[in-house]
C-alpha cells in the first residue's frame, strides 16, 4: 500500500493557514454555553467535551479532510484485518502484521482476522481452565493451600499495561486474591516486592514475549532463588507467558505456559495473555472478559470515518492540531481518578515508543513533527504540584483530562453539601475552564493567559468494561496519529543501541573479552564511574 507523506496533503496546507489565527478562548465570547453544547462527541459510553480546544468548524472540517486524505480509516481497517503494517519498505524490519485488536475480537461470529482471533480464543480457554483449577483446589501449593498472590515479572510492554489495568480495577479484586509487579532489574525492586510475601502461597507469572529480556530473566533467577531458599519447588510456583518457540517456551520449567503472538506488539499487549493471566488471577475471568468486551466495542466503533463522532480519531486529530499546527511539544494526560495512577505511564510508553520516530514508512527522513512528549499524573494531586506551569509557564501544555461521574467503591461522604466525587470532578472541570479562559489582572503575577487547549473525557464509572474501552481509545488515538504522520508506529529500533552498549559494559564488568569496537570508551567510562 502507498501512503502519502503528512506534508503532502492539501489539508496540511489549509490547517497551517488556519493556525495563523486560532480560536481565542480567552476572548469575551471565546467560550460560551452554545460552544460547550456544540463541541461534544459521544462514543462507547464516553463523552469528549472539547469546547476548550482552539478549534472552530473550519478547523474541524480541515482536520476531517486530513483524516480522509491520509485514509486513516482505510489503514485502520487494514490493520484490524491483518495487513503487514509493521514494516519499513525496502529495509530490514520486523515485517509483521499488527493484530492486538484480534486479542479481543472473540465475541463475534465473524472476527476481522479469523485465524488470530481463533488463537486468542484458544489461549483464553486455557486461561479459564487454569483459573477454574485454581478456584476448585485442583491446583494448590505443597501444603494443599490455595494461592493468594500472583507476582507478574516483566518489563516495558510486559509490565506497564497490565500494571495500569490492575491498579485501575483493584476495586474488583476477588476475595483473598491480589497481584504485585516486578519490572526493574534494580534488585531493590524485587526485594521490596518479595518483602513480607508468603512465598508458599504465591505464583510468579514470568512474562516475556521474546523470552530473552535481561531484566526479566535476571528477576526470574532472583525469584527462583528466593523460592529455593524457602524450600519451595519453583516449577510449582511459576507460570510463563511468552512467544511460541522462545527460550522461555519450556513447559517443564513452569506450572503452566501461555502464548502471545509476534503480531502483538509489547505495548499493545495488555489485552493478550500478557495482561490476562495476572488480571484473571486477581480479578477473575469474568472481569477479564469485560475488559476485552469494552476494548472490542471501541475497536469496531473506531472504524467510523466521522471525526466528530469517533473519539479516538478526534483525539488523534486534535492532538495533531495542537502539536503540528499550534506547535505545542508535549501533552499531559491528567486522570481525575487515583485508580488511573499508572495509566499515564502506560500511555507514555504506548505513545512515545510508537510515535517517537523520524523516518517514514518508506525510510525517508520526515520533515514534520511526529510524536509529542507525553506525561501525566492524577488530579487533584497534580493541582498542588505542577499545575503552576501549565497555567502560567512559558511552555503551553495541551491537556487531556479523564474523569468519571461516579466513584468505584461508592464509599463517599457529603461534606459542606458535596461528595468527594463531586469535588473531584468539579476540580477537573474548573481546571479545564481556567486553562482555556484565563483571567486578567492588574497584577501581572496573577494574570492567567488562558488559551491553553484541553479536553475532558468523561464516563460514568471506571468499570472493567470502561477500562477496556479507555485503553482501546488511547491505543487507536496513537495508531491514527502514526498513520497520519506516515511512520511505523509498531517497531522500536530506538531502544536497541542502549541495550547493545549495556551488554558491552556488562561483558567488561564480568571480566570477559568481546566489548566490541566501543571497548576503550566503555572501559574509560566504567573507570570514571568507579565501577572497575
Ligand atoms: C514494547 C516493547 C518493549 C517490550 C519489553 C519487554 O512494545 O517491545 O517494551 O515489551 O522490552 O519485552 P519482552 O516481553 O520480550 O520481555
């Protein structure tokens, strides 16, 4: 398939022209009730309120033209049907299909990529059987007791998404079950997670698609050593999620093994076995199914070509407007939900590893901006920390707020006429208005410039289904942007060089030869760092 460069679209020139005088949200009528009512999209249980973006009807029309010219929906449909989109034409590359959506296309009689969906179903059945055996007492520890904790050992895509989802849905934990996570090769991370844990009632879920990641394999060794020290048989306490045929694909070493396919990128793998095993253990199979259902609904709805109704597509184009045309370098994702505390970290990986690229899918250098820096923390905590900069700093930071009308636990109290949940949501909406409208003041230090673009994504409640939908909304917003910028959002060549150099450093530290051509530089650095 041939895709045009971002700069080659007619709509790009039109948008650049419109960006010379963007809508002034701080003007007297810049934000009015009619505008607030007009700039709303509703989709899969979410409402996106975006009157506080610096857009007008002509800007939205031009963004629609851009989406059409770049054939974003056509590319998205091709992706879901199994096109080989993880490639750079004419160069060595992964050359793979991109089928994370197949991991949740398990509800329809006619899935979009039937073979991949059938494999996903097979793994889900294996998982359900395993969870049933744990529940019925068919799988117990050496003393005949049930397992209570699962520790997921994995890093990057094999950690961030599953961890974010678990924290988001802890309110739905099965009685007596919980999960923990080890990612860093920092031995203190493992020590801290293992501290106070009853190893005899713990399962370790070693997750590595490649089965060869230094951090994960090292931590697996630490975990096996800890089990052995406690007189426990590691083969009874370890399960694995890995690629078929990987070095970790060895049934004899694990109580149970699950597979993930090479056409699911790590950062898009939370709805595959990479997330499902630990989530299933701690939250139950039904909850996993609900997450998948929520994501699947979004996968299908996101094939709609209208940017005014398709929220992932609209978020993608609003992001492009802010980044490429208004020139804002970063985007903050600020959830007003403590449960989403690690969701920005997951998005950071998903977005920056996908779209932090500088060559096109034809291997040519880009001459336009690609992915922004993504960051974020939950509100209201952030309000007492970095919001000073986003209100009055010299760097304009577009914000994507996320919030819920109801709490998860319904354990709330009215104080001075409002509940805590109302205070939480009111704070989010107030920040949205304050950023957009600003405030004049004779005192320059108390002046708020306004015109700081933002949008609010709202749903009723953070349930498993809502979480699945939210995850997919963001996955697709990232993928749509990558398609539009004509980059390959599915490889991660940029993480290789550091890995290679660290292997050289470790070779020297271990007293072996073979540090390669950078040997003398590496050696000097190690000496300077007083490591040798
Ligand atoms: C994600 C990346 C990366 C990967 C980790 C872990 O898209 O590929 O973050 O998930 O490096 O890899 P393994 O699962 O192979 O251990």
